[in-house]
C-alpha cells in the first residue's frame, strides 16, 4: 500500500496496522517516516489471523498514528489455510 501524510498534516511517522474485530494486531504494525506531506511511501505487513471453522471475523486496516493520511493501491489478500 502507498501512504502519504494528508496535505494539511504535520510531518510525523505514519503508522498503519491490521485490526481483527477492532483489536489492533501489534505484530502487523507498519511504520513509514516521510520527508514531507503528500510524499507517498510503500509499506506492507503480513500476519496470520486464526478463524475457527464455521465462524467469521472482521478484518480491517487502520491508521493508528497521530496524523491524517492518504492511501493508494491498498490490497488486502486473504488466504484460506487448511
């Protein structure tokens, strides 16, 4: 995913993480420190989410940093592992 600070933000690290049912997964945290606002950087993270058979869960990507961000080319790939 490509991330940049929003045009009206102050330069600060960008922090994005995977959330499962609203809970942030700390191992999935991806941090990027841009030199300027509106400067896109590429970040990625990989994590395993255990979902019991016959059940379901909610998976999302969240901006967990202090600044507003813009994103491009966001891909969330889900694989079933038996």
